[in-house]
């Protein structure tokens, strides 16, 4: 297929539809496509946006540049599902075709009011002097029609002391008022979390900066606030955290705080905080309430600027599985929702050192105990594999993708480590979906989300360095 080139700020118009249909067919030939993760029909997908359970359906919107697998003009894509298993990707929800959003419709969340879903987003607006921050809203009715508000932009410009980098509105309700959190960079290049309030979701007043007891880097992106088991959990993505041996190894990081957000003091009183995930490809998650108000989260399966082997196939990145959020002794855990977990069927027990899988999308569950100081598992084939390692002696868990024949994003490092839980054994759940991998230790007390591109994409050999006991189930839906 002959690819066209596009200006960075091209937005989707009818004249592009035929080309995009061809591109969509081309993408379908890629050998790296997942079966149970959302990925872009064409081009690049990044953050999940506007996540909601609305009118008996899940609505997942996402940042999307349809034309090429890179960060160009951002649109909002839209996928919906009744059960978190079968998805209809309706593709386009927001096209940045208005003057106030001339450089893209950036991230935001949604809230339901009077039977309508209000979708908030940042209208990206650049000038030769720098960005002018603008926030906008559009409203989706129960028939799925989305209309941008005539009042847009509903917030225009930066409060005193802030730079032009202010984005990613997260709106929530408390005690009869609406509040909006915004990620920001201040005049001194420090990340800040801003608070606005409103009675009607359209007129907003600035309240000030929320004080956070964490390193905020040079910019905060994508705040989310959710209640889990009676506590406030703030999830936020700071840019520019200093790398530690077992934390903040990616270009950008995501951290959570558990405690209480006091809106009158404008302080988050944190009892605990830490990094959310330890994998290479996890960023900008959004939390929301699913069916029956279950606290949930979905993240962008990617991070920053990366070169991936799938770029040549004209699609890039995807979303993580939907996760359910829980607290275990004040630590936030995330684990795949039961609806999706049930799709791994024909469970086969194993008691072996070696396994040859029947397909490339499966759930492997096993226990690892400290019979040796270091216990490893290889996935792939003898010359093309990635490795999961438990170092009981040093209390570390590590993923190593330096032995793959198709290298992935080498400049950002090929090993990720996290501190273990100081235990003699762990329950491990590995979910593989072709090039998408999610690992959970003790039901999400620790996790790694990352991509691998094995040459043999149809099935894998798994090699334990001990006689492992566990179960494998294959994805079927
Ligand atoms: C996070 C982010 C957001 C922004 C969006 C643009 O990955 O940079 O801050 O709204 O992506 O696509």
C-alpha cells in the first residue's frame, strides 16, 4: 500500500475516509494485533478519556491520531461495550475542527448529569508566544449524539503563577457541587494540581492549588480521583521524576496517593503513596466508576515517545485491560475485571518445567516459592525471549526484555525492577495478548504492563527454572 503523508495538524474530513479504510485493512494484516485489548484501527492511540458506564453501556474514549503511528493532531476515538468483552469501536467522537481547539482535542474525563454525559477535554491551542490553556466540554445524549458546547472554551487562560501548560480536566461531584482537577506546570517549572468549582458544569471558578506531599516533577498530567473502600485515591502522572533503582524508570511516571482530599484546605492528606505499575508501558490512567459503582481504572498501554516494531504496520499502542481497584493495607491494587477474567477458558493444570502454549493469548497462573535465591521464567523461544525474575535474596522482582530479537524502545532501558513484598512465595498471574503483556503479583499488589514483539507470534514456549505447578487458560470469546 502507498502511504500518504499528512501535515501534523490535519483533522479528519470526509475526503480522508477512503484512504483510512485502506489503511484499516492494512493494519489488520499486522502480526502483532491483540485479541482482548483495545488498539487503534489506524495510527496512534494514547490516553483513555471520558471513561463511563452510561445508559447500561461502557463508553471508552481515547486519544487518537488516525493518520500515522505518531503523536499528531489528537482526536477522540470511541469504543463501547455492554460487558467489557465485546467492543464496538465507533471510531470517531471528537474532531478538532474548531478554532479554539486548533491543535487537538486533548485528554479529559466525563460525568453524568440529568441523563446526559458531559465529556470534558483540553482544547489545545498554540500561539507563537506559547500555549493558551483552554478547557472545553461536549455533551453526549442517550442516542450517542455528541455536541460541543456553544460556551466553549469553558475555561480560557491560565491563573496567575501558572505557565500555559494546563490540561486534562477531571470532574467529580462532592456534597452537591462539581469540582475540576487540572494538571499544570507553574512559572517555576514545577508540577501543580489546580482546583476549580462549578454548580452547573459550564461556569467554573478557580479555587487555587491543591497541596500534594509528593515530588511533582516539572509537570503533572492526567489527574483522577476515586473513592476506594471509603478512602480517596488520587492517581496522577508526573513528568520528570528522578529515576530510582526500583521506581520511576520510565520517561514519565504514574503515582497514586491514598488518604483524604480536603477541598476547603486544598490539601491531599496522604497516608501512603507509590508508583502504580512497574512495567515499561503504563501511563496516564483514568479512574472511573463502572457498573454498580465499582471503582475501575484503564491506562494507556504506552508511555511518552517510543519506537515500536509495529510502527511499520501503521498502528501504535493501545489500552490496558479494564482493572478493578481495591485497597490492601492502604496499598492500591489493580487487577483484571471479573468479566474479562472469565473469558480464559479450558483451564489446563500443569506441573512441569516447560510449556508450549496453544495460542498467543492466554492467562498463566502459578505460585513461585523461594526454593532458590533467584527464580526465573522465560517466555518466547530459546533465542527470542523475555524474562520474569524473582530475586528473593534481594527482595526484588524484575522484567528483562533484552533477549528479544526485535528490540523495543532500547533508549529507555530494557530492564524494570520493583521491590518485592518480602514474602517467601507469590501468586503470579500473567496475561499475554500477543504483543501485550500484563503481570500481577498477589492480585495486583505489584504489576508490570509492557509490550514484547516475539518473532514467533502464534504461540510461545515457556521455560521455568524449576518444576512449576499452575494452570493455563486460553482466551476465547
Ligand atoms: C498524556 C498526555 C496528556 C494530553 C494528551 C495529549 O499522555 O500528554 O497530558 O492531554 O496526552 O494526547
